[in-house]
C-alpha cells in the first residue's frame, strides 16, 4: 500500500511538472502569427489577384460580425469555448464513449482552438505526430491570445465552400451583405457549412443546407442563445441567395488553384515550414480572361450534369498553363480530371506516331493501302477497323491518314517502324507514364492523364522544345523577397524541320482538298477555326478529345463520364465546340510557324500524293529538301502495290 501511494504521488508530480513544462514552453515560444498564417495570395499573369486561399480580402473584427452568427457557430462547433483552455475533456470522453459504442467515428471533440491551428498550420493526416503537434500549437495559441482573438481569427479563416474562406467573404458571396448585417436565418445557414462545405453550402446543395441549418437552430435553442418564440418563427423561405462575388461567378477556377497548391508543395527551394505557416504571394501563368472564356464555353456546351469536361490551355513558348478546368463544377466534384484522371487518348496519339515516321525516313506523301486488314502475328491476329468502316481501298498519303484518322494506316506505320518506336518518341516528347509496346498503341488504347499528354503536345507546339508544364512563375514572401522563380530551359528534343512538316500535315483535318471517300475529322467546325491551327481529335467508346495549337496557344479538351459510360456519336461535337468557342473568344495573337530553310512545299493530289491538275484536290506537301516526291520515279519508296505488302 505504501508503494502504491508513492507511485500515485510520483505520477501526480510528474504530470504536474509535465503540464507546467508544456505551458512554460508555450509561453516562451514565439507568438503564432494568426493573421498571416496559411494565407496564399494567388495572382494571374497580369498580377491581378485571383484567389487568397485561406487568407481574406477583408479581416473583420468580432464587433463587425453578427452576434447571431457568433452564437450559432459556438453552439455548433464548441459550446464550451469560453470555459476551457483549448481542450474540452468532457467532450473528448463523451466522443470516445460514443465512437467505441458505435464502433465507428460518430462524433468529434475538436474545440475551436484545435480546429483553428489544424486549418492554419497542419495537414489532415490522422497520425500520432500530427495530433501531438496540434495539441502543442493549441496550447501556444491559448497561451498568447485571448478567447476573442482566437474566435476572431477562426471566423476569418474557416472554409465556407465555393472557394470562400472567412465569414466576410462568405456573407458577401451567399447573401451580398456584410457579416455584421446577417439575419438569424442567414447566420444559421452559414454556421452549418463548415462541417462539410461542399455538402452544406446553399448554392451546391440547398436542401442539405436548410436541413443542417435547422440542426444549428436546435443547438442554439438548447444552449439558450435564442428563445422558443425565435426558434418557432425561423423562416428560411425569406432567404434571398445571391451566390456570386462578381459577375463572372467562375465555377472552375478552384481546379486551377488546387493545381497551384499541389505544385507549390513540390518546389524544393521553399521550406515546408514556410509553406505551412503561409504568407506567400504566388504569381501564376493564368490568364484570367482566357480562364473565364474557357469556363463559359464549357458551360454553354456541356451535355448534362453527369458528363464531365476537362481542359488545359498552355503557352507553348514557356509551358505556362494559362487556363485549366478539371470538371464543369468544382462545388459538385473537386476531382481534377485534367491532372488526376487517366483516360484513353484514342487517335489523338497519332501525331506522335507520324512524327516518328518522318524521323525514320517516311514523308508526308508516303502511302499505305487503306482497306480492311487482318494483321497476323505468331500466336494471334489483330483486325482493327476504321470509324464507320470507311476505307479508301486505295493507297492514301500520311496527310490523308491524319485527315481521316485512318486506323489501318496507323497500324501499318506502327508495325513498319517497330512497336518500341512510338513508346520511345512519346517519352522523348515528355510523357512520363509507362506505355506498352502493343500494335493497338498506335490507336491510343493507352490511358494517360491530360497533364501528362499535354507535355508531348507542347513539345510539338513549341517547335520541338520540351517544356516544363507549370502553373507557378514566381513565389514571394509577404515582404517581397523572391523565394522561387521558374526558369525555362530550351531543351530541343525533336528535329524542328520534321515538327514543322507534321504541324502542316495536321491542318489536313479541316482542309476541303481531302474531301473524298471520307471527310476530314474536324470539317464540321472548319468555318469556326479563326486561323491556321494544327488539329487532331481522338475518341474511344468512352472518351472524346480535341487538341489544337499554333505557336502561341495550345488547347486540349476532353469530355466523357467518370463511370466510363459509353458515349453517343454526337458527343464528339462537345469537345470540338468548346475548343472553337474558346479559341474564337480569347485575346491571343495567332501565329503560325516559320518554314525552315531546308523545307520545301510541293503541290500534289491530297489523297494519292501524285501530281494532279485538279485544283480542288491539291494539297501542299512539305519535305526536307532532297526527300521530296520526284515525278520521274516510277514508284515512291513507301507506296503499297497490294494488301499483301
């Protein structure tokens, strides 16, 4: 018994000394910067501020926040806020009991102080270290700041959905009024959002929002912040939702912002501790006007709320991302399909194949026989088909194969070069994903992310220079010290002359000279293409792609369903129309490529590659000087005489 008493006494003394030590450490530690913490000011290419992350355009004092809202948030998030020192131990014990009893996490116990430090300084990993960091930071916060200061900081930084952080921003966005002017009903709605911002904000999910607001009202009544009469007279029908910060009301800009934060975390020259504490100015490649036009084009052309659209617009001169959308509505789904989704690219991979063909001795007028073909291998056969089973049943040029997206020509080229050739050239152009050496790779049966695929196309659009696709141009601290600046390295990985010839060939997709037994793949929008662009489409049963570029802009669009639902034939028009609408409405100087001195152009029949007197069938074929078609030759080196060749 004596030993037991000593043991208890020792542990009590140890715990008291430990607590004293922790609070002494917290008291002697530097005061946390709660106004600049986790603030990220994001600027577009013209230095216009486009987002402030967890920072706020207007930090409002408690005196300028509606008392109804303050009481609502305290009732909902931490009813004992003014009576604890950062931790509500009774609530912790209750939550543990309920969670153990239900064998699931049914209730949390974080106080407002804990939530504040978690939002400002920590990630959301459920690790022991993260919990210890949270506890220590909470003690430091409570040691250096009054309860009113902590509450004020919390209300100015919490997430209210739709890209709004802080009560003032949320009030202006949802109700077009200052936080001081919020009614009881408006306060109830806003106080219900932080539990799950995408689920409970009234713009995205009105019914869920009102249901949650009623729960908040019940908690306010239970905690005696409103009386029975006030509770019974709550009327959400009188709520007038505004739902817009400005006339643009962009729904997709948050996808770009998320991509910026993701890239920020990969910049090694900026310490993780500085990123965690915040106070950074991030200057990006975004062109706000282009982003706005991209969003409008997507919303005007999307089919329904289930079909998704992703798009990326890049400056080929430096690899900067000028605009991006990872879906049609960020509030409905935060999954960034431009960055994270991997989809079949279909025939949009063929320009990579044909560049390789040019590099390996073929020319733009090289011909293969377009007819139903079965390829026989040692242990199997492969019988690809053209779209709608349209075949020329004659020799067609590489330019014509691009115009029609002829699958037979692509497979023949792929096998002629060797199945490893396309894999190698794709990686040289910048694709990082693994690719299988298969016959079907020439038809784009591989799955790539748009961001990865865009690297290869940017190499073509830049004239052969491999660019680092990036969002961030420069990062500064709040004092203007430059912490990071993007440096573009001119890494020439392709032959500029062959790239020029390929880019010229890619104009065949809307060239009327190629109208013959088939129609070029983008003839339907030929009248809406504002200048000379290299264009290629691609499709699988579940994916549609449209890529078009010149030397100043590259735009890639994908549309499809997250669950891989089969597309209808008409769905292929969606990505084309989005591309055409966007390209026509943005302020960019269109600029085609200068012809290299060693490249010559010769007018020939678009389909056969032979000399012709029919002006309507003439296409200019480009060659390296010395490799051009010679009319005195009996047969061109790659011309097939029969399907057996």
